[in-house]
């Protein structure tokens, strides 16, 4: 297993003249460090540069600036066949630098010779429920897309890899299958730890599979941390709203006499060094708001029961603002009625509205 480090890595593409012939910076000044056995998720919206970043880590793309190190050695100085990289894409597994002759020979030599099948393959077969023969078969033409993906991942893990890279491997599966595949992959990675990077736009997947999450936006990594760190102390509004469901409630306001004052409510203490009357956005999650007599009035727009969580999400609005609060399931709340909301002040976050940067 290997440590992987990215140092100030950038990658720019020139677009074709027919589409304007300008340059797109797909990855900009990204620095990351993965320790041996780490599973890092790269989470971000479509087009933010996740796949490009993964291709840089694999060596498929060369960075324009910066460098990528495997065990402190520049990737460019590691011959392709010695990199020991496994890649799993949306379309299926692909092991680019795999010496195919040797691996086919290895797999063929094991066919119908069960006693010689290595313990590792047996274990993988047991965890995934995939038969040894399917694991060994190089052309499983009778498998569905989802099955191919599972077999591909299991096969990749059966090899002694240094680094395993995933690019939204389950994006094409339906929801039920996706959840199963996720659980299975998690079991596999627990049993056979490999330094891994997992690209996804799905936060649930990122949370379930990784140790840490890097939130990416427009070519840059905004923040790296555990799910809890990102959830409770986001560095900016983008991370705050991208992590968590329903999205965190945002309220526009200003700093007046050291206090935050919003459109509909206010009076919360702010950092003292803020200029008077600067624009500040307050943020608070639905679970930190509740019903409170004499609180902030809101007209109920939507009521969504969350049975597993044992509460209902109530979306309300007042003036130009909309927010969501959690309410116990047994409270009967009608659409169109007015409810009164309170919030836990110590859970509020504050952001500079102009830059999005967290200021409290
Ligand atoms: P993501 O995987 O997050 O959806 P990508 O890494 O695929 O994002 O793309 C990031 C940006 O770089 C996009 O604007 C995309 O159009 C552009 N891009 C990616 N690959 C190429 C390429 N080979 N040539 C030109 N532009 C590219
Ligand atoms: Mg992509």
C-alpha cells in the first residue's frame, strides 16, 4: 500500500476552436495527502473537475503544474506497470496498467483448481457472494451492468494493488442496487484496505464509503475533513449548503452594533471586528430549529414525514425567506397555517455574504 500526495496540482484544457477556443482550468492548485489505507472521497457537483483530478492521480493525465507523489516518489518517475493502480469507472472496471498476459494466465491457471485458489479470492467471494468462477472469468457477457461492476471491483481487489481509484462506479445503478453495492464495497475495503480515492457527486455515498471527504468546486478543493467536521464546521457557504440534507437554512442580514440583524429576526452576537453594516449570512440546520410560542412566524409550505428519523420536515416562508425546521411526527401541521419557530443560537453559523467565507 502506498501514500499519495498531490502538491499544487493544476490542469488546463484548451477547448476546440468551434466552441470558442478558450482555456478551461479543470483542476486548480490542488494539494492533498492520503495516508496508507485511507479512503478519500472527492465530492462535488458535475463539471467541477473530479474526473480530471482522478485521471491526474492515476497518471492518465499529466499535471501542467505541481506534482503527484506515490510513497514520496514523483509519479512520472514510476514506470506504468509498477504503479499498481486499479481504476473502476461508471462504465465498468478498467485496469490500465495491468499486465494483461500475466493476469489472464494467473486467472486461467486457477480455473477448476479450487484448492489452489488463494485465500484472498475465497474471502472476496464470500463477502460479495460472487462465485470464484465469475471472479476468474475475464468475459462475463451474461452479467448485468451492476453485476459487472461488482465483479470488476472484486477482481481489482483480488490483485495486490497500491492504489484503487473509483469514478462514480455506481452512478448508473438504481437506488436499491446502489445501496447494496455500497455496503458490499465498504465490507471489501474493510477486509482489504487499499489507499483509495472515490469520486462522487452523491454525499450519502461519500459519507458511507470514505474516511474523509474533499469538497470540490470549480477545480478547487474547498475543504477536506470527516463528514462531521464538514457538517459542523464548514469553511464557507458552499460547503455548508452542499453537505447535509435538507440543505442548511440561510438568512440574509447585516451587522448592526455588533449584532446580526436579518429580515425577519435577529439580535445575535457577531465577531467584534466586523465593519458596521456589512452583509452577513446566518445559517442554521433544520434540526436546530423547532416550534416555539412567540417565535419567528412562518407560513407552512410543505410537510414531509421522515419516518425513520421520527420527525417531519416543515418548510415555511415569510417575506422573501424560506426555511425548514424539524417537528415531532405527532404534531399535526397543516399547509398554509402559520407556525412559530425558535432556534438554538449556539448552533448558528455566520458567513461573509460577499465572499462566502465563514466568520462565526
Ligand atoms: P466532473 O468529473 O466533476 O464532472 P470533469 O473533470 O469531467 O468534471 O471536467 C471538468 C471540466 O474540464 C469541465 O468543464 C470539462 O468540460 C473539462 N474537461 C474535462 N476533460 C476535458 C478534455 N479532455 N478536454 C477539454 N475539456 C475537458
Ligand atoms: Mg466525472
